[in-house]
């Protein structure tokens, strides 16, 4: 089991948030946490099972300008 952490600033979310959400529908992910910080930064956590899918998901997430991603074992 893996946790994928996605971060972006407020401007990046305004520009690409809808496309990001649509992209997540292509994966078997479970949203396990989402925060909007006072400065507009978004921090989201997704649970995934397959490490090869995690790597592809991260690649797709970081294609959006201003989005960063990392992962850790659960």
C-alpha cells in the first residue's frame, strides 16, 4: 500500500485543478486527505496499491505546471 502526496500552489490549482481531478479518474486511487492552506497551497494524499501504477500516476501529476508529487509506504 502506498500514499502519494500531491502539492500545488493556488494559481496552479486554479489553472489545472479540473484537469487534475479528471486525470485521477483514470487510476484506482482513494483520496485519503486534502487540505487547502491559508496561502492557497493544496496538499492531497491518495492511497494506491500497485507501485508501478504509483510511478505512472506521479508522472501524470507532475505534468501539470506547479504540481509536485512524492510517495511513501503505508
